[in-house]
C-alpha cells in the first residue's frame, strides 16, 4: 500500500497528520497505530 492511500484511509478514520518539525522524513499522526485504535486491517483497508 502506498503512503498516499494509507494517509487517505487514516484521515477517513479521523486521524490527523502532525506538522513536521526538523529534517526528518517520517510523518507522525495524531492518533496511535491501528492496534491502539482497536481497528482491524480489513476495516482499515475498506475505509
């Protein structure tokens, strides 16, 4: 799954991307990972 597709799904599930600070190329999200959101992979893919 490409980043853009994953980002679109996370936004559809109510997550927000945190603004970048510094030089890092990794992106952070306001909410935790799928397990901490109590979402299963199938639900994430269908969002």
